[in-house]
C-alpha cells in the first residue's frame, strides 16, 4: 500500500490521465473510420459528377465528443485525487475502465458513421436517421461519464466521512 500522500494523489490522477487517453484513442479510431469512408464516398460522387455532400463531415466529427467526456471525467477524478489521495485504486480503476468504455463508444460511433457516410452518398437521403443512430451510440459514453462521476463522488464522500471519524 502506498503511504505517501503525494504518490497516492499522483496515482489517483493517473486514472484521470488514463481516462482522457483511452477516450481520445477511441475518438481517433472512430473519426478515422468515418473519415476513410467519407473520403471514399466523396470520391464516388466526384467520379459520377454528383455533388459531394458536406454533411459527411458530421459523421467524421461525431466520435470526437468522447474525448471531451474523457476530459470532463478526468477533471472529476483529479479533483477527487487532490482531496482524498487514499482513494487512488478506485480512481485509477474508474479512469481506466471509464476511458476504455468511452473510447469503444467513439470507435463504434465512427464505424457506424462510416456506414452512414456510404449510405448518404449513395442515396442522398436519411441524414437525420443516421444522426439519431450515432446519437444512441453517443448516449453510451454519456452514461459512462455520468455514472463514473457519480461513483467517484460517492466514494470520495465515504472516504472523507471515514477519515473524519463519521462512519
């Protein structure tokens, strides 16, 4: 067990950094998947002398929001680490697991965006439906962020009460 408060705080903050890193990795993979498909879709449009839809950019950008969710959760984890360093195993776990889950959400959102880009460029229809599908995948990342933040807050509250002799 780590006894130094500084090292415990740093280990807790490592959970925040892990969260941001894993969520950003997923955003990069998702945006990359959607971008590859969008580029191919634009190429098809240009080859057929059809107008290339600017809307495909929305599919590419959708996975980027998970990086922001990772940043928000990182702030929550780092704030908790500064208050209650002894909490570091829970903070490290929340950051790693939460970041990976948000990253996977971003990756799958990008893959769905890739399919949406292909479908939109072929038909010119369905943009709203495709965005709704991406929004459903986005909701997973939002749930992860909120529930991880709630867990971090609850554990911080309990540890603070125990430290104060309240429990």
